[in-house]
């Protein structure tokens, strides 16, 4: 049983299929009594669901609250009919978006008591998971991406433009535990894992097509075709881990030492625009065969259909730790871990054409990019120390803490971007407004005088073969006849549309972490403990990304007035885009927690905890592609000049409380309360690319009332000014940060309150001489929502606010001041956050369970 309404409105399609079916089995027992045991568990879960709830409108008027897009059904039908009749392509439905989820799991385990001192455990896991996703929101190549999603109040896409994610994992391990003497033990662990993440599609081979709304303002209206980042998109990862730990007890010391070895190999197939990509300015342009604004295709050299990039490394670690009980009341733990990272360069080749390119750092010093080698081997030292102190000697007051250095894992998906975009695996043809004519291959420039002549080759409709099919081979052959490369050698090389690389000084992520905690047993007649804990992390080596082709903004012209951000000139790039993965030491994280546990009587247990978290960083690397990760962080001076901001994946405040009660009659009662703020973090931004850096992720400047009154911040009309300032005055973040640029990811969704209740009763069942237990249970999740469909529901930023883009740059006036307009949706009467009516998982849920427990 479950609810199907949020904020008093029925969720569309909620009752079409509301079912999760789980099949499973568990089997275990002895093979040889007291010696050899087996255990097998299998599970299959099927869940009908939908990946998209947006629907086309009948009248061209968007209704974000009910997930109605302004894109009309008539336009969707017109385009669908056209591509079917002209190119023989089926777009799929624009009213139904099925996306069933499937999950399969298998666990097999054997435990072997070799002797009393030697125990062996072998395990195998298999997992397969499949789910469906709406097409990419706005990423594209060759031009400025739209600030509006392809599935939104502004735009719609068809069902065959969705993509599936197939996750397949095989893993196995052997664990040998040996007690060699009374004070010496050893653990040997060998593990293997193979992971495959593969995209799939229901679409036949066809280019992906974006159609804009015809206003010339870079506003998305409709999309169709094979999802532009799905063709041949797969990651294959294989890893081996071997570790051996030895523990030795020597008086008051427990000494642990060990060695570990890891081999990691990742193959990444990633062909942006792998079936071809076109962007048209309007539906009429598309239907009438006008010259497209953008044309792209990625293809493998020498006819390679599935080009892949590979990264391999070996990681060796040695470590030692001593737990020293200095006194009965004070324990000291100290240790050192040393890790060495060694890359295999055998899969790489230096692209001579890329290495010859000149780039300059902030100091004007010349630098080059070598895509033929990984970072040099580096050694990471991680010393640590911790303590536990029984302050009063009766365990009623304990102080514990520690400090040390800790290293993390490599962002391997960004490493594989280097060979992928290194110009020797595949070629990315990206033609459009952001393409520099001088960066085109020489053979292309020999045939065409400018970009207009190049783009003119694509007038007349999609490129097709002799049979009228718009496919990869036809577009690829068209590019070959225009002079784009078919083959390449490392000695000659070629310069791709954009370069991805890794700084040769790149180091493993590392932080300095310090924690301190106090546990206090209150002097009452029953167990009652209060724990207070604080943690602080300072970034030493975090991952960041920069574009070496972007020139420093120092010296750029700036607007007059309060918002005086730099204005990027047309030639702000020195050459080909070059996204370089590197390290930064900027950033920190702190957390504070208080937890209370009490047991006033044997039949009742109580718990409550509150956590506050702050994390500041330069980037969360929000994307697997280099340029996407570079782009999706709002700033005022371009992505190369980001400042510390709140992490976008942090929940700043969370409180939980739990009570469990049981009696001698076999009754069990539970009550769980949870409330949190954040978890969905947003940024206030401009509605367009104000600074001209090619990315519509420009942070908003929040003017003061005085700056507006004295003309330092100017609007296109009095109505724009009134509506925007009214919104500022009614928004808690904006009114408290007037006179500043809005910090990225600092707008948190409001507090959510949820209550779960449960009841279980135990029945005793006699089976011969054994007493087993039959347990009947009844649970209600989010019980508040049962009484009022507006309660217990998370709120998301109002879709009408377009993810926080609440101001638009219009022009620069004669005095050099920027002039702004306010989108029609923005005003004092609009709600910043509204219930997310498309998620049935927020509704109340009740279940009845039966469980048989063998004693």
C-alpha cells in the first residue's frame, strides 16, 4: 500500500504500474561437518517505472508544476512524421517513457576450517543492474550549450532518445586467516573484480538532433535521435588486490604491519556525437533543410568501429601501526603508510602535433602537453596518530581523537580522457560557432575559405547514403571528402577539436584529517551516554581541471557599475581547448555531531543525533567528460578562475531520533524521526552567457538597494527592477548576500520532516524439540504523508526558475553599464521551492511482512 499524491495533486502515471517484484532464495549448510560449509544467495528485483514525467502541451503554454512543457504535441508529431517519411527513422513516443528497472544478484561463499588455527573463506559475487535515463540535459559541442534542459518546461525529447545503463560486476576473493602462535596472527586477502558499465539505447542508428525555438537566444525546444553520448559508450574495469597483514602482541603493544599491491586497468570507450550531431535554429530550418548551426561526429581512425582508451597502474603500499596501552586509562595509536603509484605508459603514444602547440601559464612561461606519458611515479607518505583517554578511570568520561594524512583513489575516468581526446585514438569533428577556422585540418582549409563555406556543405538536410539513410558511414564519408583525416601517425599527429590531458606532476588526492570526540556517561540510574564529536579536513591534493587555452582575465575590459565582471573578448583562447587535470590545495571540510543514547528501562531504547556539515571546494568535478566537469561550476570570471564554494553534494544539517519498545508478550514497537536541510543544492545564475566565455554558468551578482537606486545596477524597465528586487527581498539567501556574487551550490532546499512507525509480534512455533519464531510485522514509512500529502515531502527548486537562472543580461548601455531583464516567472509571489510531484517514492508507504526465524 502506498500514497499517490503530493501536495494534494495526483502523480501522473502513479497507478499505471506500482509494483516491485522480488524473487530470491538462500541455501546454506555443511559439506563436511564442522569443517566445510557453503552458502548461496540469489535475488532478482523488477520494478516498473518511468524515466521522464514531462509531457508536451496542447497550447504551447508551459505548466512546470504539472510537468507540462511549452513544446507542443503538434510540433512533436510534425517532426516525428517528417523523419519517418524522409529518413525512415522512428523517434519513439512523446507521451510514454517506460523505463523498467532490473537488478540481479548472486552470492556464493565457502568457509573451510583447515585446522583450529587456519580458516579459509572464498567468495564470489555477481551483480547486474539495468535502469533508464532521460537524454543528457544540455551538453553539446561546437557552440554554446543552452541553459535549458532537453527535458524541461522549455523542451521535449522522444522516448527513443533515452538511454539505458547496464552495470555488470563480477568479484571474487580468498581470505586466509592464520593464528601462527598465541601472540602472532596473519591475514592474506586476494581479491579480483571486473566491472562493466555499458550504455544502451532502443533507438536505431541515427544522428542526435537539437532544435531550438527560433528566437536566436540559444533556447532549446526539441530533441530527437540516438542519444548523443551513448553510442559505443562503455567502461571496462579490471582490478587485482593482494594484501597481507600480520598482527603481533607484545606486552602492552599490538603491532600490525602489512603490504598491499593493487593492479588497475580501465578501458574507456567514449565517442561524443558517435552517430552524428546536428543543431538547427528552428523547426522550420530543420524541416526545410536550412544550414544547421552545428554539425559534429566522432569516429575512429583507420575504420576502427570501437576505439578505446586505456589506463593501467600499479600501486604498492607498506604500512605499520602500533596500538600501545600506555596505562589502563590511556591508549596511543600511531602508524605510517607509504604508497607508491606507478603508471604503465605502454598504452600511450605522444601526439607530435599536440606537443608542438604553445601554451602559457599565468606567469607567461611557455608550456607544452605530452599525451604520451602519465604522471611520474610518486610516493605518498601518510603518518597518523590517535588516542583514547579514560579521563576519570571509571569509563564514564572518554576523550578520543587523532590526526593524520589520508590519501584517496584516482579519478580514473578523467585519466582515460587523455588518450580518448589525445588525437590518436579517434577524431572529433566539431563544426559550429565555437570552431576556430584556423584550427581546422590543413586539407579542409585548402578547400574552404571560411567557416561559412564549411557549414554550407551541410545545407539541404541530414547527410544520407545512396539509400536515403542518415547514418554514421554517410556523415563520415562526407567529412572525408571535405578533407578531415582518415588515418594518423604519432610522428605527424593531428590536433583534435579539444584536448584532454593530465598534469605530469599530478598526485593522488590527499587530505589532512583531525578529529576530537568526548563520550560521557551521565550519572543517572540507567545507561545514558552523550557523545560530542568534531572533525576537520584540510585539502592537500584535490582534483581540479583548467583550460590552458584560456588567457588570463587580468587586463580584460570590465563593465562599469556594481557588476564589473571581466568581459571575455572573441580571442580569449590562445588556441585549441586544452582541459588539464591537476591538483589544488584549496578546500576544507568540517563536521560536528552530537549523539544521545539512553535506555531508561530494559524495555525501551532511545537515540537522537544531530550533524552539521560544511565542505568548501573549487570543484566537485560534476561530469565524466573533461569539458563537462570544467563547465558545470558557476563563477563570475570563467571556469579557470573559480573561488571556494559550498560542495554541491553536501547535506548541511540532519537530525534523527529513534525509539524502540518491546514487552514480554512478543510485541515490538518502533518510531523513527528524521529531518534534514539540503541535499539538493542550487546556484543563482544568469539566464545566459553574460561574460562571453562560452558557458552559460555565470554567477549572479546580487545588487544592494542603494546600487539600484543610484544607477550602479541597471534594469531594462521599471517592471524588471521591481520584480527582481521584490524576489531578492523575499529570498533569505539573496537578501543576506546583497552586494556579493552568489556562491555556487549555496541554495539549500528547505527542511524535510519524516516519521516512520513499525509494529512486530513474535509467535512461538514448536518444531519438535525446537522453538522457532514466526514474526508478523506492519510498517508505515513517512506516516505524516498519510494524513496530509504535503507533509514529509522534499521540495525542489521551482522548475519555473530554470535551476536558479533568475536574471538575464540584455545589453551594454552607452555609459558602459550592463542592462538586465527579469524572466517573467520571477517575482515576489513565486515560490522558490515547491514539492517534487513527480517522485512517488516520497509518498507514504505501508507494508505487511511475515518472517520465519529458525532458532
